[in-house]
C-alpha cells in the first residue's frame, strides 16, 4: 500500500507512474487526497471538542469540591451537549477512514524509474541471454508426449481425482520432482537462506499483507467455511512471519527460502499455452524471500537475480532475463525481472521465475518496521523470487535433454535423482 504522505507530496508524479502500470482510475488519486484532507479537518474538530470535554470535566470536579453546584450543573449540561455532538462526528470519521483505506488498497505499487512503459509481454526488455539452445532431431517430442512415453505424469488420473489441470506425478516423474526440490533448497541454503516450511493456507490478513487481496482474489482457492486461502506461492506465509513486528536493524537482511505447493485457479486459461505442464492448478515451487534495509533493496535485487541465474546455469538450460514493462508487472511490484527457459520441442520461451522488489508496498500493509539510528520507525523493503517453479523446468529438462537413448539428467541432479538418464 502506498503511504498517503507519498501521494500528497507529489500527486502528479504518482499519477504518471500509475499510468506506466496501466492503472486507469487516475482520478482516485485526487479523491484520496480530498478524503484525507476531510479526515484531518474532521479529526481536528473531534480532538478540539474532546479536549474541551476533558478540561470541562476537570472543572466540574473542582466546582463540586468547592460547593458550587449550580455552576457545576451548567458545565455538566455543556459536556452532555458536546458528547452528543461528538458521536456523529466519530461515526462519520470512522466511515471516512474506511473509505480512505478502501481507496488506498486499490492503488498498485509505483514502478521504479527504469521500468519500461508497455501493456503486454511483447513490451518487456530482454536484458540478458545465456546457455545454448539444443538442436533436436526431427522426431523429438514435446514434454507431454515424453511423460507418456516414460510414464512420468498421469494427467487423466489427476483429472479423475481432482479435475482438469491437476497432474499426478509418479515413479521417476515424482522422483525427478523431489530431486529438483531438494537441489533447489540445498542451493539456496548454501547461500545462507534459512529454510522455512510454512503453512499452505493463510488467513485474509496474510493475503492482504502481500497484495494478493484485493487484487488477485479471483485467482486464489478460498475455503469459505474457515475464511482461509490456499497459497498461490510461499511468498505469502513466509513474508507474513514478520507482520506487525519491529525488527532489529542489526538482523537485516533476513533471508528465507521455502518449498511449497502453489494453488492457482488460472481462470480463463485455455489453448495450447496450457498444454501438459505449461499451466496447472497445483504445482511445486521453491521461493526466496528477503526483508532488507530500504537503502539496500536494489543491491539485494541484483544479488537475487544473479543467484537465480547461477541456479539455471547449473541446470545447463538456455535462459533469458527480462525486465518487465509496467503492464506486465504484478500489482505489488516496483521492479520485476522474469527468467524464461527455452523449450526446444515447443520452440518457445517459458517463464520459470520472477524476482521482484516490492520496496515498502508490502511492509506498509504488514507494518514490518525497524528503528533507525534516531529511534524512528522506518518501513523495511521486501523482495521475493522463484528459485524455481518446477513444472516448466521439468518440461524443458525433458524436451531439451532428450535423445534416442533417453533423457539425460543434468550433472548436478544426478546425486539427487540417483541415475544419469531416464530410459
């Protein structure tokens, strides 16, 4: 959530940056400023009347102690009248504060200065490419045919158990997924990320804190009886560990990594882009989360991008790094780099990671703070990144490493998978 002070300091700059994010209700900025001015005036009026009530109440006590009952009675009537006047002001103030808060949460985070304008994925900027695209034989198969050939994933049974878009990994397919999860966690903990195993359901406050609510409400699975949400990523529970806490600045940065299943309704998804493992309703992912000093967040973002790049390099996959345009960024992000790996059989790039700096947008919602050298509370910055999302990694590993002999396992995964090839 954007601080109201930031909006009021330079509203025209805020409006211009919101346009980069393709936010259309620009007039909401002026509405927020007006409501905040009205709220402040009303609060001042309320405080003045309340102060008069308090001081007059003390006078009544003094008059009573002196036996001046008639004067005290006059003051009592004044106080009673003022108290009656305070009640509607208090109610109106509460209503105005709610309207203001509801309006503030509709504003997305402001993009960083280097975020390019744009409305779609084609407007993203490629900042780097690495690895070598493999040359496959003419009879090469897409991953959905490979998983059938080697009996790795059963979509039909997954659909029977749960519904379309749910995959049942089995045998060597399940083992490959487990090997990747363990390798990713080991890679991250070796870089001094603390491993977390979080709950996979969160309450409304947690989903609001990281910006899933109200922006992505329709994309999450909601358990109405308990008002809990299945997590779309472990970023949500992990970042919320420090909600409503004041941190010791000496303990920053806080680096965490977590494995979790991720649940996404993916409403409206259809066509060839959702075939096989390209887009499913439940998938496994290992996540990185950092909570940092605001002066360090962009340095940390570069470190996290480099970390994910090294992970992809270790898997020997061709990849590219994109700086997302305003229209392709998430609601809460100030700057996002996407990683895509090349799917040789599909001849297309598939997103496998997003690394984002949210600056103080999430921490303002969650009230995660630290005390600066002057003892003043400051908001931390939060960052997160996928390290990595498994379905498309598996799809590309299968497709890019296929040969007539079988599917070659990357060297770094062999100790985890237990054999060099799926044949």
